[in-house]
């Protein structure tokens, strides 16, 4: 079996970054770069009915105590996969689908190739031998023409397009433009910046609370509401969004607060929330925090 990386609890749902059907096998990549097969794709690979796979996943808490599930769970555990779930929900063309991560696919395929009592194991054995020569991850990436680097390029595009859309009047600054260091470091660390992960909203809310709590309008003058636009490929584009913009005289106070309060005290909590939502892996969050740490 291909070597699997350590896997903690799978998120319940993740967006799909790429999807294709290759030689009748449906596959894709989630936006955390996890490659997957659909229920139908995994069933075809193993030479079984899709319902066999759905029953295994939907009743995993019971199935893992039975001979088939117990053996698959043992294979997963042997390769450091300890999640209590074996499937992630995603969406394709407006339809919810079940995504089976490459680690789970290889464990199920190994079972049907070598441990199943089924009289027809030839399909599973042939596919297992094929994938033993290269990882399933590489196979899916190559089959659909996906590169993890493309997610980073998309993040740059999302950020760039928002910058171009949002100009400011003279004498004011915006949180969105002033957290460029955070966004750049986030993208370089592997955080996917898209409609699901918009760091400036978190920073803006915290700074707004700080502004009101400390009556900074008495010192710098009133902030203003200003139109904030999103690219038309963002769901947020349909709303008439406004964001606060602040007098330039407050820029020093903002940067002191950002470096001294938000980054060390609030940003880690924001990243933990994204980890819990399954939008970023723990390693990415750790790398990002290190990259932003001040000497």
C-alpha cells in the first residue's frame, strides 16, 4: 500500500478545488489539496457496487466493528489515519457528493484486492498494482491536470482582483489594504485565500471594537462607511457591502494594535476556527504564525 501521511479528524465538509471524470472514474481535489474519489469512482476502482461503498461510509461507526470494516480500519491505523470519519462532503455542479480521501481509497482498495471474500477480486487487484507504482495522490493530480501551485495562484488572483476593485478617498486607510503583510504571508504559507477565507473581516471586526472601546474618534475624527466590492466570482459580490475606512492620523495606532494585540492574541484563534472548519491544515497555520512572528 502507498505510504499515507498522518491524518487527524476529517472535516465534515470542504469545497472542491478541481474535479474531472477520467476513464469513467470521478475524482477531484479539495481546496486543502486532498485528492479524492467519489463514491462511484471508488466503487469502480474496487469492482463493487457504489451502494457497497456508501453503506460502509454511512454506517462506519458500526461497520468498523465488523470483519470488513475492522480490516479497513486496521489498514488505516497502520498508516497513521485515525479519523472517526472516512468521507468528506463536497459540492459539484450544485450537487452534494461524497469525497473519499486518497488514504481511505487505498485502504478500501487494498481490502477488496486481498482480503475480500468476493469471488471477483481481479479488478481491485489490477488497480491496486497500477497504483502501487505511483501514489493515488499523484495519479489524481496528474489525471485531472491539477497542481497545488494553482491554488496559490488563485489566491493571488483573488487578492489582486479585490485590491483593484477597492480604491480609497484621500485621507483615509482601510483594514483590507493595511493587512497586506498578513495576506501575503498567508498565501506563501499555503492558506487558500478565497470566498471562504477572508482575513480582513476578522481584523476589521476586532479593530472596530478597539476603536469604539477606546473612543479613538475623539482623537482622530470620525471613521466613514465606504463601499467594498468583491470580484463577481465571489458569492459576496451580490451584496452591497460596506466597510469602515479610518482617518490616516489613526494609522500608527492601528499598526501598533495589529502588531501588539491582534497578531499575538486574536489571529491564532482565527486560524483555529479555520482548522475546525477544515479549511486549513494545522501545519499551514503553524507555518503562518511563525512567518509573522516578530523578533
